[in-house]
C-alpha cells in the first residue's frame, strides 16, 4: 500500500506538528480513478476533490465517484482554511449544467454530489445555475440521488428557494467551525446566518446537512454547542473531520484530534437526536455521502422518501 509522506502541518517558524499515523491516506491509483479523471478532463469540469486537496480523492475516484464544483473554480471569498483559488471569477457558463448532467450519466453513479464556489458578485449569487444544474441532472439521471453542498447566498431566501424548488434529496451547507472562530476561519461568512440558511432549507422540506472541521483552536464545549445549534436549527446530518492546512498561507493546524474524540462527538450527536453523523479524522463533507440520503430515518419514512425519489 502506497502512502503519502508525513509532512509538517505548520510553517517553519512555528512549532512543527507532525501528522499522526491515522491521517495517512492512499495515493490515487487504478482503472476507476483513471476513468473518473478522464471524464472530468474531457467535459472540462471542476471538482472540489482537486481544488480542495481532499485526502479521500483516491478512495472516492477509485470507487467511481467525484464531487463536482459548478460556477467555476475561482471563489469571491477568501476563507482562511480553503485551498480553492480566490479572485475575479470567469463569466457564468450557461452550458455547464448539461455537461455536469452528462458526466454523471456516463459515470452511472447512483448518488452524486455537487458543490460550488461563492459567487457574491452575481445578483443571484449563482442560484439560477444551481437550479438549472439540479434540474438537468435529475432529467438525465432520474434514478440518481443528489446532494447539493451550497454557499450561504448571503442569506437571501429567494436564492435559497431556487435550490429548494429544484428538490435535491439532500441540501448541505457547512458551518465549518464554532461561533468564536467563524470570523477568523470564514472571513466573509456569519455563524448565525449559516444557521438561518439551514433553518430555511428545513422549513422548505429539505433533508439538511452540515459539516464541522476540528483542529483550529476550538474547545470541546464549543464543538458540543455547535452540534446543538445545528440540531436546533433543523440539521439532520453532520460530518465532523480534521482540518488539514492546505498551504503555508492558510491557517495552521492547532492540534490533531484523536479518533476517540471524534467517536465521542458522534455518540453525543446521536444522543441529542441527529439522524446521522459521520465523524472521524479523514471525514469530509461528501465522504460516504450516499449513506446520508436515508440513513437514520425510520423504516416507514425511509420507504416513503425512497418512493418519492423514484417517482
């Protein structure tokens, strides 16, 4: 098994925190990986797998799945944790929704994930392209379930409503960190605005999901409070993973969280009534996302939702 080398998490001027053994991952190899790579390149698509330096890319692409990133690969925000490029984005590509739908069709996946950069310069925040992409994917892939990982659209309910109207099976919006660290980690975002986005999605009938990163300086009590806040605002599914510094220009890792602590948060989340929690060092928003569509629901509710998806 080939493993990535262990590298320092922080810059040379800071105390070096070396990655523990549980954060080693496989290098991307295999025919399925090559197939997904070919589809992404041939259809001129962007993926958060590449742009976000995801540690699970080898596993997911090797299984024939990828998380597509629409609205280009340049973000108008400059979050302290994110590897996606920041700057002036290219004009909107109105043919992109069909290309994404065709790629998903060629991959023959049963579950697909789509995300996007923030497009704060657009009057609609990119929500029209979001709506068109969801509709195109569903039209060409009627048996494929779909998760959408959306930006906050500055909290504008009209823009959020376009996603709700397109009716993906899961809508995710990541809170990313605890309230105290939000201004530092998500510079242009707001903790309670994101909570309101999740509440709006839930009130619109969506199955809701969010994600948290650990290792940025948060306390145990703050993590627990964030989980409770998400639950109280209508979140059904939560993913919790370890933050990994993408470059020396980004926020440094304050600590590597032990797997036992991740397990503790998972147990706590179930205790307060969440439907499903994916919690572990290498967990990312779209990791094992096919499990998040129906997992945690009662049998009758699961059958009802499955029938609705296939209708």
